[in-house]
C-alpha cells in the first residue's frame, strides 16, 4: 500500500491510497464515523428557562454543539474505574450556562457556556443556542462525556468521511473539440485550450459520466473509468479532534479488532465434516 497526502490542514485531510480495496477503506470510514470517541453534552439539568424554547429543545441544541476533546485524560464512561451512574472527574465534564436579557433582547451563544475544564470547550463560540426576549432568563447545568457515533451522531468526530476510486479520463483521437463535455461537467474537470480538450483537475472528477453522455460522437470521444486498487480518501473534522488523531485512533481500533479476530480464529475448533 502506498499513501500520498494530497491536501492537509486543520480541519480536512485528503489522501491518495494505492494498492488497497474498497472493503478496507469502507472499514476505515465506518470506524472513523462510528467508533472514534469524542466529547459531547449528554445530560442537561434545566434550573430555569423562561425562553420561548422548550427544555427538550434546549437540551437537544446543547448536545449537538461540538466540543474540543481530550482523549488522553478522560475515559469512556463504561471503561472508567468509578463505574458510577453520575460519573467522576475522569469521565465527565461540567458546563454551566447562565444568561439573561435584562434590558434588551439578546442571543445566547455557545461561547456563553462555562466549562470546569478550559480544554473542553465549544469548538466555536458563535453557535446560537436561544434568543431571549427582554426579561427572559436561562440557567443550565450540562454534563459532557465521551461517546461513540454508533450510539448518537453528536459523538461523530467528522462532518464528512468519504472515498472514491481514482478517476481515469481518456480523450480519444476522434474528438473534434466541440466543447460539449466541457460545458456540462459540474466540477469543471475539463478545459478547451488551443482547439483541444484537456483534463484540468482529474482529482475533482466524480465519475458521473455526464461528459460522455453529452458527447455527440457515437461512440463517445471521451472514456471515463477508474484505476482498480487506487482511491482518494477524504475526511473533514468538525473540530473536536485533529485529523491526524482521528486517523490514528481509527487505525488503533481496527488493529485491535483484527488482533481479536485472529485470536478467536486460532482458538476456534475445526469441526470434522
């Protein structure tokens, strides 16, 4: 397997992976989405709420606010030594919210949440929670904990995680550069220059084959395909964890699953036919 980093920044990662198959990449994708843990608000105590929103809606909104996550200093509740229904400082973080519209209406944002741990705070301080009319007030105590996306989407560390085959585009000699394929391409993959059709951005191709369908030639003067065993893998985080940490955690989980599978396989008794 060969891996090339095509693009990497604080929130996204795009890789060209050669010499693998869709089964492995789908396992990696599903592990990232469903099994890499992150922090999210799970329990909410409404002390006072005179806003127009019901308590349940407020709690739902709080739960979907992405929180920066510290995987090294917190345990999953089911793995914490305390084994307490209420949690402890090793598996739970308390956040409080106290806001009032005293003299004029105001909007309460995620930045108004106060955390007992300055490392576990909303990814963005500008997420609206509720609008308060003059005289309205909210007082809330919320408890965040680690969880996995397989239980609820609020514990998914990514906003997108996809893969596709590496595209392969071939312009045949019968092409007369009419430009119909260039006009219809939604990703602007093709360009017409000096009386010829050229591939401008191969990576952007989604293999939709609209260009081949639009070609007036029969058969089409453009062939769309893909390279077997070569894929483009793309991931975007919602900010709860760095992209490198998400990938490493997913690979650790996969490695432990494979090790467990091999152990069970070696210990299984083979029944005689």
